[in-house]
């Protein structure tokens, strides 16, 4: 809240929830938030760091029946009628989409560079209330549908080598069959 949010709430998830909420459960909870708060634009990150699945935004748009744009690097609200232009990178270039609110947008790292929180704003944020909620407040149960069977590390990468000059580089590339 020190960086500009007007309000916030914390959804308490039971300690028994090993590994965090699944994307569908999170999307259902966010749908409840959208409906209770009468929201017409949802901005989400590309993926969460816990599960790294990148599915919540797409599932939320599907549950709401709203259009969505993924990995946005630029968002421009064009007029007071809710026209939105979203730019995102695609293979071979940049694509710009236009749609109307309501919608769901997942973001790319390039969309925004967060401002620093000033000391006065940090102090003000400490005084702002933080609402406590539960999944049940949004009519959602935490149902486990996915089970992690195993996690393995990728093979260790071999170290590179140094060459003294261009001739050494060329001979090494020939030796490896790259030339």
C-alpha cells in the first residue's frame, strides 16, 4: 500500500494447504472478489513464483466470460467508454489488440517499473486497515486436483573453455563439428 494502493485484503489459506492454491482455486477466489467489488479490469502478473504455472489469468477470464490479453507490455485506456489497447510481444514482432472493458490482463515485466515507496507513504500504509478474508467468504473450497509426483533438477551444465585467439576459436569449432 506504500506504493499507491488504496486498500488491501489478505485471504487466509489453511496451513494444511501444502504448495499453495491451485490455479483454478485462485481463479475462483478472484472471480468472487471481482463480483463482490464490482471490478471491470483485472491486472495480474504473468505467473506466480510458487507454482510457476501461468494459468490463473486465463482461467479467471474464462470463469468471468471476459476477454483477456496475456503478457502485456503496454496498456492504454483510450476513452471513457472503456476501449483498451494492449500491446504484447509475439514471435516475430509486436501485436496490438483492442477490446472493451471488462477484461483480464496478464502482464509482462516491461509493463511497469514500480516506483520506490517513500518513507511518509510507508508510515501511512502502516495505518491503513488490512481486511482479513477466507476462501469461504468468496464461496470457494480448496479442492486439490493436482498432485506433484516428483521434481527433478536438470542435468548440470558443462563449463566452457577459453581460446587464445581467432585461430584457436576456429580450430575448436572445427573440432566440435560446428564449421
